[in-house]
C-alpha cells in the first residue's frame, strides 16, 4: 500500500470505468479550453484594428455555423450523460446475494461487523472477486466512507441507513478515509481495507478473536430479551404482525399505502413503530429510539432478515 499516491491504483471492478469517465471529461474540457483560447488568440491578432480610420466588416451571421456550435456540443453532452449514467447505475446497483457487512461510523473510528459476528475497528477484511455490500450508519455526526482505490464513496448518516457495494479485484491493503469533516480529530478517522484470497478470508473469518455467535444469533437473543417474541413470532398472541419472511416484501399500512420491508423500513419500525402501522394492527408497540444502540439494532435486523416463511 503506497503512501497517498496522486492516482490510486485501480483495485475494484468499477475503478477503471470511473477513471475512464474522469479521463473523458478532462479530455473534453481540455479540448474546449484549447479551442476557445486558440480562437481568441487568432481573432485578436487577425482582426485587430490596424488604423483609426479602418471600418470593420459587418458580419450578419451564419446559420450553418450556429447550428454546428449548438448541435455538436449538445450531442457531446448527451453522450457524456449517457456514459455517466451507465457508470452511476453500475456503482449503485449491487449484484444479487452480495457478502453483507454492517458498518457504524463514530467519532473518530469505523466499526465493522460481519454476518458471522466477527468485528473490526478501523480495518475491513473482504475477499477478492466477491461482491460486498456495506450497510452503514453513524452514531453521532455525518461521516463519509471512502476507499480511493475502489473509487467508491458514500455518506454515512446518523439516524438512517445508507449502503454501497464493491467487488475488489486485487489482493492487497488499501486506504480507508472519512471524507466528511466530522470534528477536531477528523484527520485521524482512517483505516485499512485488506483484500484476501477466498480461502485466506474464510480462515481469517473463523480464526482469531471472533464472536461465538453470528449477528442473527445475537439478534435473536435481543429479540427475546426485549419482549418482541411475545407479539411477532408464530404462536404469539397476534398483537403484532408476524415477521417470518417479511424482508423485501410489500406491507400494506393502515392508511392504505404500500411499503417494502427493506432495512430502512425495519429500522424505522423498531425505533419509531408508530410511524408506519401495518394494516389490521393497533399502534401498541413501545418506542425503542434511545433505548438500544446501533449494534443491537443491526443485530435485530439481521435476525429478522434470517426469518423464513417456513419456520
């Protein structure tokens, strides 16, 4: 891992596309800079006033020229927009079944937890050649998760989830930064992303100081301790909707609206259950905002995601 290179190496599957788009924009900008300054220089020399009595020749315009300097830049702009949109959607749309890692930003550190329960601080271990999706939130202020070598960057916002994905293409160690000023020690909120071969990653995941339980198993304990199981599991008294198989499924609310039970919906329904009431149920669930921390919340969501319809 070289120290702060001007142009970080390309270490993810989208890095070259981002660099290609950047290079295209720079080339177009340079072309127009040279063109405009060149024309200004030529016209200022060629058509400068040669004497006080000289009368400039009147130019009444050219339809062909006006069409050219309108249509050509228009098609260039459309082309850049099309290429940029393609790169954007490739970055924003994660492939099916990525490796899930939960990340919490906090002044001034990054805390990561893998689905197996393995935890890290200011480091992130991922396998090479496998899509990884980070689900992120902040415990205090606005942060920004930035891996220059992967060309990925995303705001980490208190009170909500954001996510981003990447697929590392090279084994190695890469810089991790907070790219949003977050306080007096912002410059110390740095870390390392370690990309391992698949077998080495599995060995790391299973070895060393690791939790004896996965995030879903820890969430199951919290689910029982907080009294959630008395209302939301099969065989309960029916005061709350069943949570089996609800993840990424549509939910009909009391007001007739339909929402999808994604991680943002699950988060809001745990912290502020009165915000969206499922049709047919009363707003009797207690509020957990301020009662549980981000780690517990993430484990609860991991457990709910693990519940299948046939359980």
